[in-house]
C-alpha cells in the first residue's frame, strides 16, 4: 500500500529555514516521482518541487527556485524539502505526493493523476 508520511515544517521568520520530510512505504523511490505541492490561502494549488524516479531529475517552480531544494535518500526511502530564505508568500499547507507522470512549466508542475498524497503540513512564515 502506497503511503507517504510527512513531518517537519512549522513556523519561521522571513529569511529563515525549515525542512520537511516525506517517508514513503509500499514502494521504492525508483518507481514513482515524488513532489511537493502547496496550497496557499486564497491561491491555486502549486506544484513547487519534484524529483523523478530512476535517473533522478529535479524540478522547481520559479517561485522557489534557488531557495528550496528537494533531495532523496534511497536507503531511507525518504524525500526531503529544504526551504531556505523563506518568504511570507511561502506560507501554506504543503503536501508530499507520488506521481508517475507529470507536466512541468515555470509556474510549477502538475499531474492528471496523483497516486498517493501525504497529510498536509503547515508552513507559516511571519515576523
């Protein structure tokens, strides 16, 4: 059974850092791409980062490029999202998702079908 268990996130001041983790069970990271999707208050859902399965490639939306980093640890079957230089507009609920196919653009990534979702993780950036 595909399962994604997230942890981390929390609150930070502008310019600060947070890290989120997504531990996956029921499959290996080679078989699915793992991405992070965020839902900010009053905004459309946004796919902000993704790491593909085999021969991993990394994708970032322009809104987080240069500040966020997605990484994976195959031994732990875990994907991480390191969030640096946080801004108030990064506030939202973050979801870890597993997908097998997706589309990318400068505005983010998205999929027609999401194979699994982790629980939402609140990230709040304020002074």
